[in-house]
C-alpha cells in the first residue's frame, strides 16, 4: 500500500510539474527591463489603470477587428521634461496553445512606436524575427495593419504573426478609446 501511495504521489508531482511548464512561457525580459528599453532614462514611467465600460470594449473590438477581452487596461506613460514619449501596454494572449506577452508602444501621434516579444511559450521556430517586428513602427490602425497587406507573411510563423497583428490592432483601438475620454 505504501508503494502504491508513493507511486501515486510521484505521478501527481510529475503531472503538477508538467502542468506548470505548460502554463508558463519563457520570459525574455522583465516588465521593468522592457519598459526601460521603450522609455530609456532619463524618462520617467507613470502607471495608469483604466476601466473600460462594456460599450467601450465593444467599440474597441469593432475598431480592432480583434476581441478586447478585459475592461481592465494598464497603461505605462513614458515622459521626459520635454513631454510624453509614448504609452506602453502589455498584451498577453494565446498563440496556438501557449501564451505570449508583447510590449506594444503607442506614440503620442497614435502610431505604433514598437512591438517587443517579452515572453513566448511556443517553440522558438514560430517566433518571427526582430526585423519583422520592426515593420510595426509608424503603423496606424488601418487596413494595411494586416499580414498580407502592409506586413509580410512569415513562413512557419503564420499564427504567431496573426496574433501579433491582432494584439497591435487591439492596443491601438483601446488607446484610441481611452484617448477619447480625455477629449470629452
């Protein structure tokens, strides 16, 4: 009986370790490191929390053509004495079966300042190269912000590129909705 109990406990422990490995994604940098790259010193970073209404979430979903799941939005504003450098958002989503976290920066003019992969749980073969991610700089929320239009296809990373584009579109749409609040 003790041998059976030990085997059962070892089996449960192995399952728990495997389940933990499935849920976590390799982290390439911490939140602080990613934000420091987006807004290098002497910039200061201010964290702001926004709560979207259901109507605002629906409006952002329609504009992005990508579902905005949560009404909780955390924005990081990078500033220098000269003014606002941009606003950064972290977007975590599932690529195929594993999570990915992106840092997406929106410049004050509403264009993308950059997209960085912070964590990626899928095999690295499915991760597009940094050069492809640089294609996002200066893009707006329009028809060209799509794979096969303004952004090239990446062989072997089709799903990854699509969810990155969806995340960028989602962030731009949410950023616009939050900006409309200040204009009222």
